[in-house]
């Protein structure tokens, strides 16, 4: 199976339903109150008057947060035409492009900052993506991204509880399936810390900061069940790297 084609077709099929889910604060809790805050925290210093590429922009949900920091220019890029159609309708003034993360249509040294939220776990081999991001970044530019946390990808519930987990095999790069919502099953890949960090370094980046994500304090009233679950373990990992 071509996993990238599968991901594209799945997001194209569920684009409207996915966007509606993301706009709902309870259903979109994991993005809005856990992943997005971490991504914004690492990137907010690198937005004002900067040229920004959002790699894996989806339907444009994170763009609203970027715009508050007055960037010089925002460009959106995603694999799914279905999601891009929604993004173009929401932000007609922004240019959006469709394609894969390892081979973009952009020029060398074009962007000050590349941001990518929860996209890279859909890709098995990240080295070509890291090399491509370095190519399109300006000197001293920043690559800031979130990904499924390596630990959470290899856990399973123990005795059907939300507080105890069994660890599965860690040292691999295998795929795994998970459900975004009813009928929408996705394929992702497990990436170890060693693979992520060494891959960035070998591709020409300097690691600046990492953040293991937890829900914002004021979000407990929004979704108390998921708040408690996400307060115990980091479900996402945020990384900021600088082009050397």
C-alpha cells in the first residue's frame, strides 16, 4: 500500500467532517488545547515580519493563530486537496499549494520559518523531508514541528483503564493504524527520539528546544476526561531546530 496516497485519499474523503471536528472545542480538544499551544509557544518568536510556510496546513486551522503575530507572508502546503479547498475558502488572500513534504515547489532559501503541526508521523522516512526543509529555509531559519510522541505510539491500555499502560516494542520504524473519528482510519509511523534528533542533526539542523505537551490549565472545564488523560502522559512532542 502507498501510505501517502492512502493518507491523501482519506483526508480528501473526510475533509469537511474533519474540519467540523477541529472547530468543535470538545472534539478538537487534543489539537486546540494540547498540540497547538506547544507549537505556537515554540514558533511565536519567529513569526513577526517573517515569511512562513506551514507544511501540512490542512484546512487552515493554525493560520488564524499565526496571523495574530503579523508575519510578512504565509504560504500553506498540504497533501490533501480536500483540506486545501476549505483553507482557500477561509483565506483567499493566502497562497496554498498541494504536494508531498519531501519534494516541494518552493525555491532555495525562500522561508524564514517552516512550521508543521502533526504531519510528520504520516511519513516513514523523514530524512528527505528534513533535507527539503533545510533547502527552502533561509540561513538561520527555523523548523518547528509537532509529532506523535514516541512513547505514546508504543503503549496500549492495561486492563481497560485510562491510567495504566503496557509498553510495546520501541526500537522500530513500523506503521500503526489509529482512528481519527468514526470511519476515518489513518496510518502513521513510529519514530524514536534517536531517529528524530540524529536525523535533524545529520540533515544540517541544530536542536534548539523540545517540548513534551500537556493540556493548558484552563482547558479542564472544556473536556475534563481528556484533560485528566493528557495530564499524565505526553501525547505529542514539539521540536524547534535551526538551520546551521
